C-alpha cells in the first residue's frame, strides 16, 4: 500500500474525524471501567460463558458459510447482469439492513415457525426449526447476508469487466471466467464482506431472541447470555461484553491487514 | 454552504433543547415504574388518577422488575416503583432508594398457558415433562422463572424447556404464536391474553405465590403525588382493578 499523499487534506477534517472515532471508541473503552478484574477470569471461563461463546462462534461460522454460498452468486448477478426489476431485487436484498432485527425475527417465525409458510410443511417431514441451533443460524444469515452482498457487489463494480472480457475472448467458458478471473480479482472485497457477515452474526440478538428462543448450549449465544445476565449479574454481563468486543476485534483485525495489502 | 453546515450542526442541539423545555409545561409529571405484568391494571389506574388530578400527567414505564431497578439505580427519574417480586424491591431498598417501607398490594400465581384447543393435551403439571412437548418458561433469574423452578421442585419434577425467556410476555408470545405447546406464566397473563391462549390451572401453583410491593422512590420531587398514587393502588377501588385482572389479594 502506498502511503504517499497526492492531495493535501484540509486540516479541519481531522477534528470531526477524531470526534467520530472518540464517539465509537469511548463507550467501548468505558466498558473496561465497569469490569471486576478480580473475577474477570473466572467469569469469562464459566460454563455458561464458554458454552455461549462456542455456540456463537459455531453458528456465526455456519451463517458466514451460508452467506458465501448464496451471497456470492447473488452479488455477481446484481453486479454483472441486467434485467427489469434489478433495482427492486437489490432493495429486497438490502432490507435486513434497515429492518429492526425483531421484525426480522417475526418474519422468520412466519416463514419457518411451526405454523409458518414453510415451517408447516417441514414439520410434516419431522424437521423442526424453532428452538434449535438451526434457527439461530437462519436468524444470523438473514441479518448478515446483505453485508456480504453489498461489499462484494461494490468490489465487482469497481474491478470492472475488462479482464473478464479478455478471458472470454480467449475462449474461457463463463464458469472458468468467474472462477479464474472475476472472483480472484475481488478476493479482498470478498474477504472483507465475509468478515463483516461473521462479525454481524456474532452480534445478532433481536432476530435470534424472537425466533430461536434462549437455551444454554442450543440457542443462547453470547449476546443472549449478556442480555440475561445484565441485571442479575452485572459483573458477568460486563465481562462477557468485553469478551465479545475482543473476539470481534480479533476477527476484524485478522483479516483487515490482508485485505489492505 | 457554510450557513447550511452550521444549521446542520445545530439541528441535533435544538432538538435536545426542545426536549428539556417540555418539562416547563404547566402540568406536573408523576413517573411510575412498574413490572410489565401490571401494564393493564396500571393503565386503568392512570385514567382514574388523572381524572382525580387534572393537572398531573402520569407517565408509566413498564419493563421487567429487574430492568427497572437497574434503571433507577443508574439514575432514571422515577417517583414510584412497583415490583413483581420482593427480591427486586429489596434491591431498591438496599440501594437506599426506597422512601419508606414497601407496601404489598397484590399477589399472583402460576398457570400453564397453552395454544387455543390445547393441541398437546396438557392437563397437569407433570404433563409438562412429556417427551416431545415444546415447553417454554422464564429464565431462572427472573421472577416468573424462579417461581417455575420452585413449583417444579416442590412437585418433584424436572422441567426440560426448549427455551428460557427473559420475561413472561416473551413466554406468552411463543405460546400465542403456537411455537410452544405450553408455557408457565401468571394467571393474570392468561386472563389478559383473551382468546389467544387457554389456561390450565394446577394445584401445585399454590405453593409459590408472587408478592407485588410498591414504594415511593427516594429523592423524588413529587413525594406527595407519589403517595397519592400508592393510596389509590391500595384503596378499595384500586384493589377491585387488580381483582378484576385476576390478581390475588395481598397476603399481608
């Protein structure tokens, strides 16, 4: 990455920029002032905490995988094809970004719940989704899919179609072009989209509690455990919150440097 | 351009100013923090109170008792606190935020809520331990959850819920939606839900009675108004409102 600045920045932009950083960082840093450091270790290694963290990581990984499986083709369609209703399609895909997560949860219930549109039929096959870890994964996928799609679509549009056209003119089939040219070119965008989706899944709360319920080891992810603990055991809730922040920072930090290079 | 920028920067500030300004209105405000299970009854009492005090605007804030205590200890301005459980009232007392002794004004007991028609055929408390029955209860940390655990223990049963919710209204919502076959809630919740759920009463419920105390909050600017609210709750007409909603009479 080149660090040369071609155009100087006006000095004043640093003031609001700094305020913005402080606005986000200060509340998170303030968490540390509420921590009971003496018990911190035992609080974050309790059975309930470990079980919630493990469940959060497993379900977030599963939902990120689903986002990749379905989101990558969707982003390619949005960026590289033209048909009537494309704009409408894009708005639909972006909906979970603006919907309150609780609304997402109610919508998922209406679809996959026992009396839901699909859930009713799945129930007949003996497949029950409500109150299972699958419900958690579905809730997380619902809210995080747009993060992947938006990042990837943006990257695809920025990369342009020059190399795709060249590859195709040299005789490569569409699948080969996609696999060997298009996707490798947007790998950083794809990686950052996947990280965003994972991080969003890790923090998912509203849709999960509405749709999946809350049971240790099955549906009680870290955010749900924090919500449970926040009034009954404030020390534990704060410790768990810091744990979640650390995990999120590690996840984002691990991939960001590679994206930038 | 610069003028526009200044305007945009000031906009949020003026919005805050308006908010603070509304307190200077002519009406006095009485803020009542009450457990979520009291929603319907307290809303009814609000009407009576405001009829008796035309110059007072009653503001009701409903949430879990545990949430409300946390909010008050964090500095939320409440004049009266009504809890669904002595445990959370004790927290307020321990924090030196109760003005005087809390007074008990109602009791509540558990009942099994089932979807209309009772598709899983729940008849007794023991039926809740049936395999494949989707049971939802409150988490043990909240009053309705600790009551559920105590009731089950005293009956020698171990409940295996598919979900432990944070509030009784979340349990009720999952039964109403037909997601759960049964849920443990309060008698008043089933009564308040109308046709959306049915109640299955069980004799063991008598072993766990929830007590509802209320108290004026220390440091309130409206101590007199707060006391009048408490008097209304404890009055004969106030007590009738609770009886109509399915609450039991205070035990002390």
